[in-house]
C-alpha cells in the first residue's frame, strides 16, 4: 500500500516546529532541559493534544541533523543517506548538478614533512579563510574536472568537482587526527579510480596554490557525495511546502525535499511573521529553531532552557493562525550532560482539532512516556500529521 | 521463525469481540464515546487484564473494514488486499471460483446524453432494485464471459464475470461523481485488455436491458477483484474457528479465512447463545458488533455510546463460559466527530487467566495509552492471544 495512493487534493495547514536537539535525559542532579523550562504555552498544547517519544534513526542510534530532519519529513533516513559534502553544499546554497561530486574540506596546517599539525588551521578567522578560498578558486586547475570552492565558516570549505564520469565513492583524505599526513585518495569502487586520480591532482594543486599564502597549507577532504534526487513534498504528499529556517543547512535539507525557502528571517518572531505572511500560499511550513542544539553542544543548560522558553513564547502567535496540525519536536536529542547529540528519544507533541487528547498536561520527556502518541520511529509522524489534516483517504473497502 | 512451527494441538477457547469502529478521540467538548459509556463489565475486564492501542494498517492510515478484520485475524492487511468486488461477493454469500472477476455496481440514472445524474438511482427501494437485477440476469449475455448479478441492498449490486483468461486489473467505470459519463473500461495491465473489451459489451448490454425499465439506466462498476485463496485458520493457527457475525460482509471475511459461519443470529444475546451452544465445537469464536460503527458513520454520539453499553451488558454471559482469552477491540476507529472511519488507534483489551494485569481500571482510549499491551500493529494481537491460550511452544532451546 502506497501512501501516495491515499492522498487527496484538499488544501490544509500543517506546521512542523523543530527545536533542534530538543531531547535530553534526567539524572540524579537534573530534570531534562525541557522539563526544567517554564513552557506554559507548550504545556497547554500538550494538555489539548497528544504526546509521545520519537526515534529518528532507531533505538540507540544517535542521529545527525540530516537523517533527523529527513525522518521528520517522513523519508526513511537510512534509504536517503546524505553525505557531508551534499549537506555542506545545500547548506551554503550551492546547487549541485547531477554528476557533481561534493566534499567538506578543512583548511589545515602541515609541517615541513607534510604531517598534519592542526586540522583546523588554528580555527582561522572568516576573512582570512575567505581570502584563501578566493586564491583556490583562482589557481586550482586540473585536467578532467572543473573544481569549485566555497567558504562555509572559519576553516570549513565546500569543494565541488564537476566533469564527465566522476564517482563519489572515494575514501576521506582527512586522517581525522594530527601527527600523520593526509591520506592518499583511495577509490572505494573500481568506478571511482579516475576520480581518485583527479583528486590526487586537486590535492597537489591546492598545496601549490597555498604554498605562498599565510594561514593554511592544505585542505583535508571528507564526506564525498553526489547530487541526490529526493522525491519532493509535492510528489510524495501533494503538499505545497515552505521553510522559514534560518540556518543554511536546514534550508538546504528542506530544499532537497522540494520545499520553497522563504526569505531568510532574522529570528523567531520574524520566522512566525513569514509564516503568517505566506499562510495561504502553502499547506505545510517547517520552522527550525537552532539555539537549543547550540546550547546542547556547548553543555550550557541555562542557555538550552532559555532557548526552549523563547520558542514557547511564540506559540500563541502560531496557534492564532488556526492550523489543522501543529507538531512540536526535535530532530534528535542533545543533552547538555553530553555536550552533543544523543540517542535518547525525542519528546514530541501533536495538536489540532482532530488529533485527540491524552492525559498529559505538560510537555516533557517523562510526560511523553505515557502519551497517546506512544513511542515510535520519527518517520511515522508524517502520515499521522497528514491524516490529522484530512489529507488521507481510507485504505481498503 | 514461523508461527506455525510453534503451534501445538491443544484445544482452547479464544474469543475475539469486535465492536466495529470502536475507537474515537477526545476533544475540547467530549471524552471518547468509549470513555463516556457506562461499561462496568468491560471496566472489570480491563482491571483484571491488560489494555493497549492497536493500529490496523499503520500510523495515520484509516482502515476499511476488510483490512481491519484481516489484521485482527493476524493476516497482513497489505499483503491480502481484498477489493470491494470480493468483499461484496463474500458479503452476499456468493462463492467466487478461481478466475472469477467480481465488482460492485451502483444502479444509477443517466440523462439523454449518457451523463450520470444520480450515482445511486435515487437510493432506489430494495424490491424495485431486486426486480431490475432479475432483468439483468435474464437479459445480459455477452461473448467471452458468463455474467451474473446479485442484489445487495438498495442501489448496490454485485456483478461477477466467469470465463477463461479474464483479468481483474481494470480501472473503475464509476466516475465517483455526477455530471460526467461513466468511464470507458481501461485495462491497468496489458493482460486485462480482453477483459476491458468484455466489460464494454457488458456495459452496453446492461444499458440495453434497462432501457425499457423504470428506476435505473446503468450500473456504475468499481472495485474489480478476483478470488483470493487466503490461508485458513486451521492451517495457520491449528484452530477450529467460527463466527457469529450477523452482517454478510463480516461473515464473508471470516469465511475467506476458513471460519465456519454459524446460523445468522438475530442480535447480541443470540450471538452469545450461539457461542454457548457451540462452545465445545470450536477453539476460536469471532463475535462482531456492528452498531458502534453505524452510529459513528451517522455522527450519533448517544447511539454509539448506547451500542457500546449494549455490548457491555452481555460480557458477564461471555465470561461465564470461562474462555482462555477474551480480546475486546475494534477493526478501526469511527469517531462521531468525523462521521466516518479514522486513523486513531483502537482501544484494545485482553483478558484471561494467563494474560496478566496492568494498572488500568477502566476501558478507554486514555487508559489504554498507559497499558501493558502497549501501542502496536493490530496484526500482533493474534500471536499474543494464541500464546495466552497455551497454543504456542517455546522458540529455541
């Protein structure tokens, strides 16, 4: 049975609110950040809706932001693997063409023997790094491929190879540690042998171009990947979808799924204003809130709590739009105790006139454990949201 | 691991009680119908057993009665898709032979240009429709297939084609709306081209036969399907199974799974009496209660509550039979707020000396959310019922 065969053409208003890295865990000392936060508006949605826990990539598996968001969009995150190169490209708004090979590069420092001494070139400043990227774009020329560079931030650079017959199945050149030289390009498939040869020349040309520059000596490449054609929201769900995400990577993942990217808002209230302005142009909006994850990575509990409370404050403006469904959740957990992503299931809330109600009266991990939404793969949220918005017809007579 | 390899031959008494369309959802105004109903006997079973929530066809998917019941019987409802034609045939007790093609037909009205003006022929009365079906059986003759008609109720008619090399993969002729002509038969597979030709002749012959009759002008055909060989309860579960369902369609689905159909009872107390009478002839009984779904479809909350309470009243007589397991559940949800089937998970109760107990003390959607049975695909109930009745041996040493 295909979901698409059950879809109708009726317009609707579905709102996905992602607090990046929302989930946490309680321990002897602390409640979770969400439990600790004062969230009167989210608590009211929980009281009027249903709650549960979602797992983006299966039990025990810590999800990256790419698979986490794909699961929220209803795509199987293990079927559509997006390499770091592609996520970097979408993140900086570089439109990969079919056949392009993209990778992430770190500007790095080498000693006289070609040994990596700093994988991030002393966390080089943006303007210095950007100038080096200009040098690379001006000077790196190799036979067999056009080579393009784009500065991301600090030591982070996107590299794209364009040409006939390239293949992304090449191992990382980045050794992931200092004290050793960068790795020689190794094909992971016979079809990628020529690409590995091209990369050898690219690596040499990069070192040549940087030889008389200050700040960095080479680029450590990793996460080779190629352009993916993901089925679009329009084809998959008959939804006109848009995102008001601020950060490039999330705008990029949304774009890969065929969402429109509305002009980049400055902050939360501008995100909500953009949704309001385009309310009748779309059936589905994706609002991404980054600050929860940043605080999780930094291990800053108070900041994560504050970021959750900031999102809570805009909920009344969102409810005022009278959507058919609101989902509030995360793409993965980022407990401040771990200063990074984790496998803990993500608290999730669904609200809308046909969603139903359960016994929960607040939004938090332990309240979610007893909710009507149950504990389930993140990917299952999308069909439940579609159903709650009246988009799905009956299966079978 | 095959379930069948673990089955033993011991007799048992399993009772499946289906309140059709049982599930509902709470909102600002209402509890669910089950929560609202006064069900002292079901509440006692909940207190003495375990509860949970079941999803017949996956998250967000609204199940029809066919897939809903197949899932309750432990069959994968997406593997065994039963078209409306087959369900109609089983519903009126028409035994399809291998190769037969069955479809549902609506007696309809056409204008002088052949445009559909009423898809249900003014909801024609049973006796008038039945007389027209007799006319069709007397007059419709085409090359390439024997054509049989059977009146179901009002405008609803079963049509069966019998002959060599027919194929059911033909698109609906019913356009599902007025103001357009019936569709021309379109093969969905090259193998069905000849069947489409035959159907073109059948359609013309039907219109000829009805031309000088009052009440209807044509038959709108949909849901072409063919005879299915489903594995039987005897083979699959080593169970002697019988149903005391009243409505033809549910007797039909049970029959497709190899259950005996006991003489059609008049109402709930006769259903229970039939089970009591045949208690030692069978290991498994399927009791179907239709009125909950009818009230759900009609959006009549009080009627649905009353239908639930009526079922509750016969529970003591069922418990008195001392079955090994009683399951009380629905084939899908039919909330009165939506006047139709829905995707909301179905409250489910298991009771028996070896089932166990959880903290629930009443039978209702929100109580079920925290039950020991958890939230799971409906199809998983059957092995749990078998196990609780002592029918399954250990897997592995």
